[in-house]
């Protein structure tokens, strides 16, 4: 997909660092961890309810992205804790722990999130995906990154938490490991796609965004194909 010079200039002129990141380094005095925990629980068990609350926030605060870094702080904390637990249980050295923590936080979470958020920001700001009456309305990059943060929570649950708990089961038998391990990876990335769709569907000025769900279908098909011998958990597991 090619963007013209004017499209690129218009998009990048609206680029800004997420508010949660700017406030994160200013030691905010008022952190609402209670609401952040509520959002995390509902993103896992009742994602539609969680995204409705984000929509109501837009109506009251007149902004899409979060302005409270509590959710973000908890998410980075969960990733740090995961790297510590994985390293202790599987006997990693201190430098092995640092390498795992860097991979989890700065590669998987930040780098992947930056790339995905930027791609959606560039694509969804094209007139093709907006109603004619709202063609001048801009999708904020900060909100795109916020959507990634919301969706990445399910990756933490499936790949950093559930995989850790189920590793003894995965090692019981090759076929069991293939079934459970591949199910976790395909579920995590498919559900990431679904939560991403929920996030952008709250923007009522967007249209034709069903393409965001295509990866969910792709990973569903990949799951059945992988059962013929592609062990995703063995290839990608952090414990190695």
C-alpha cells in the first residue's frame, strides 16, 4: 500500500508520544491502580465491557488514549516478574535474566507494539477507512499504541503465564506438547487480533476494518496445520 507525500506528511504531523509514556517519567502523584486492575481483569474475561468503558472515557475526557500510566506500569511489572520467575525456575544466569527481560519488555512489548501501532496508524488514517463525514478526523498514534497494550495482555496471559504453568504437561508426551503448546501460541495471536479489532471498532468514524480479524482466521488454520508436526512452543518458548 503506497502513501502519497501529502498523506505521509498529514499522518506524521499528528504523531505524538503516548500520554502514559510522557507521564511515566514525571512520577505522577495520582495513579489509579484500582481502575487499571479492573481493566486488566475485564480485558481477559469480559473484553467487550472493558472496551465500552474506554468508549465512555472518550465521551467524558474527550480523548481516546489513556492519560493515566497505571495500566502501563502494571503491564511492564508483569513482564518483569515473568522474566524473573522463568529465569529462577529454569536456572538462568543473571545475564540470562537480563537478556530475557530485555526481550520481553523492549523487543516483544515495545518494539513489536511500536511497529504494529505505526502500521495501523498509517493505514487507518487513509480516507478509505473513514466515513465521508469524518474524513478529516485523525486516529491518534497514542491510541494505536494503547490498543496494542490492551491486546498484548492476552499474550502475557497465554505465553508468559499459562505456558509457564503448563510446561510440565507439555513435556509429558510429544503429541500433548504439540497440541497444548500450539494451541497457546495460536490462541494468543488470534485473540490479540480480536482485541485489536475491538479497540478500533470503538472509533465510530472508522469503516471497513474487518481486515483486522484476518490474522485470527490465519492462526486458526495454522493451528490445525501445525498439528502435523510443527511444534511452535518448542521453537519459541522462553525457557530455552
